[in-house]
């Protein structure tokens, strides 16, 4: 019998590693998070709530929610569509398309914003035409939505592609031989298989869409109360020495981020469970 | 079928985003004032007073939206399509730049359309130092000494920074002569540790992050910090020579004509010269252009002020010599990097 070789670190090494990584996480992640809430509530709950009666803050929250409400469904729809296309079919140019999906990840958000200025600004490709019909895209809400769509696009597709590849097309082919239509196959076979991964992608899309600063700040024009999303408004408040209000709004965003992270952790648990059941299926 | 519904809902939402931005303007009159960094508090106050005045006079309810940032960057956003009805920028050159880049957007003679070169308020550049003035800074000579850490924004993007630069140049020229001025300014920028893109960024660097020994600041910004925000930790030092900064205001012809807001835009800018507005201006530490009202605010130090028109041959010449690509400022920064 071959003795299994197990590496045992001495206890002090383990303790040291734990302390170092623990201290690092504490200083760089936990402490700043705590600071945000501490600063926000420093002058009491009444002052904290006052922040949210400022019409500028409220319109920033509304605009952020509107942006998320538009971007998340659109990116979910096209994300599923493209992941389906890229994993279930083989066609020339497929590799190129996969690379293009990653573009919003690799391009700096500032460049992403400038891109829309180059397209829709008054000197842009469509600038003269848009001006003639008085359609405003950049320095208005549509520009903010477009920039957010762009930067938050890859998450759903990126999350689904490995999952769909792993699942293969056996289930779909079986459904096809049983006479299901393409539409039925998607709703009854594919969607139930990918639902956890899809939700995971949606949560990431949501987080990015809500938090985007760089790209949005380029196309915003910073018209307060009209084209300022939550992250932009935090920047404005900070610039106006309204630190309490800036931290109050920041704490709201942080709270939303924490909810997102918890949802993400729960989903990861379900995804792992699904993986396991898949492995069992394959082995049996 | 569900998919159809979903697609329809998405499409409607997307269209709603257009309606959200475009529908708003129709109901009542809105103006967009695109301004520079430190005027945020001033215009917040002024907008309220103007809205009341205009409603009492005409019955029209006017809402003024504000946008603030580095003066040069704000001018660029208007050039690229930000729909400003009025621009209230840090210097005349930035308004000229809009009219030059997009012909007809602002009439060439704009500076003559309102009193006092279209500058309802002026300001100057002073030094802000930490309490007790630990480095003993009294005049421009003291901030070019080795070991003094200076904070000022980037003249390429910030209007205030250009005034800072020219004020230093004017001092050196008066004291040491034309050919020594460049060396003096080079020494000054050799002492700069953080070059923020806008005046507000520099103030935050100095006040909040605690960096630097001296901040070259708008006089209004310096008073705001000393009187209201700094908690008694800062002092103002007034140099012997500085520059008369004339922030300019005008309406954007191309946009007010299209939106039909010309009358209210003119009223908005004209009312800046009224006594009520001049007092708000003084209260926010800008120098009122009305000399009678200015007397009510004795906080403004009497110092020798040079002007861009008389001492630098106007903004076009000053820009070409100092701030254009490969101008004096670029050369100075290149020399400093080589060291």
C-alpha cells in the first residue's frame, strides 16, 4: 500500500499565514467599510436621514435605479442569447466574437465613455444628424444608460458560457427528438439548467451597473439632479465639503453592495450543489 | 409569447429613458448653467433668489440646473454637446474656445454684451497656509524656496491654475525683470507636489488630505475655508502683487435660440449685477463688481492687481505663449522632468 503523502505545515507557519492574511483583509477591506458607516452616522440618525430629503440625492438614487432597471434586463437577454450562440453552435468568426465580448472588461471605463462622445458628441459620427433632430444622447440620460450597458455587458455571457459548455447539448438534442420547438427547448430544458449561473451573472451585472463611475462621468456632463447617478453624486457632495451627506449616500451604496455579496455567496452554494449533482449524473 | 412581452417591456423602458430626459424641459422653463469648480455654493444661493425674482416679475417658474468642474473641461463638454443655456466660466478664454470650436454657438462679441467685460464678480489669487504659518510665507519669494511644498491645480485643465501661474509670472517680472520670470515660475512648479485637474481637487488635497505647506487659491475659496470649513486651522497670506481674475459669463446663442430661452438667460445674467445679487456675491467672498456694494465687504485686502489685458496682451496671447501645446508651461514641466 502506497502511503499517501500529506504535507503538514508546522503550527506556527499556519498561524503566521492566518495572521498576515487576516490583518491584510482587515486593514484594506473591513476597516474602510466600517469607516464609511461610522462617518455616515457620526452626527446621528437624524442628520443621516436628512441626506435623503435632498432632492439631488433622491434624483441620483432614482436615476441609478432607472439605469439598472434598463441595463440589467437588456444585458441579461443578450448575454443569454450570445452565450447560447457561442456554445451550442460552431461557425466561422466564433473566436473573434468571444474576444469581442471581453472588450468592455479590458477597455478602461474612461475610454468607454469617450467612445460614446466620439459617436454621439457634436463632433461625433452621428453628431450632426442628432443635432438636426434635437436628439440628445451624451450629456443626457440615454448616454448614461448606453455607457452603463457597455461596461456591464460581459458578465452574463461570461458566467453562462463555461456552464453551457459543460452541460453540452445532450438534453437539448433529446428534447428535439421528442418534438419540442426551439422555444420550448429554451424555456423547459436550457433555462432550468442554467438558472443559478444566470442569476449569478445578473447579480454581477447589477453590481457593476449600479457602481459604474468612470464611463458614466465622461458622458454625464454633471448636470446635478438630471444626469448624476449615485456614484457621481457622492463625488459632487464630497467636492462641496458635504462629507456627512457624501458618506451617507456612500453607506447606502455599500449596503446595496453587501446585499449583493450575500446573494452572490448564497448562489455560489447552489451552483456548487448543481455541479455536484451533475458529476453524480455523469458517473452513474 | 412571454419573450415577446419581455422584449416589448425592455423596449418601452429604453424609450422611457429618452422621455425621462427630454420630457422634463417642456413643462416649465429650465436653464442649464455650466460653471467652474468653486462657484457651486454661490450659484446655489443665487439661483433661489433669481427664481423668486423672475417669478414675481414674469410669473414664469424657472428651474436652474447646475454643472460644475474644471473650467477648461466644462468648456469642452459644451463644445461636445452639453446643452448649456448659460456658461459662467473661470476665464474669458474658455468662453472664446467654445465660439472658436463651434462657429456660431457663441457670438464673437460676447464679452461686450454685459457690463464690466461680462464679469459680474472678480477675484484674485492668494496663499492659504497652515495655522501659525510654520514656513513663514509672506510673498511669492517664500514659496519658491527649497523645501516648501506647493499645491496648485494643473493649468492645462483648470482656470484657477492659469490665474495662479500668471500671478506668479507677473510678480517675478515686476521684481526681477522679464528674462528672469521663467526661471522663477520654473522654481515654483519644481516645488509643486500634487497637480490636481481642478481647483476643488487642490483644496481637498490641501485641507482634507493635509498635503503641502501652501495652497495657491482663489481668494473666495481661501475665505470659504478659513471662515467656514477649516475649523481654525488655516490662515490667508496676501502677496504684494497678484492678478485680477475676471470670471466671465454669457449665454450660449446656439442653444438659447433653439430652446427659446434667450430672454430668461439674459435676465439670469443681468440680475447678477443687481444689488441683491451683488450682496450674495460678496457673501460668498467674490469681489462684487459694484464698488458701492464692495465697500460693505471690508474683508478684501488692497493689493496691487495686474490684469491679463494690460500685462499679458489679452487671453489669446497669454494662452499662445504660456498654455498652448509646447508653450512655456509645457517646456517648464519638461525641464523639471529632466532634472
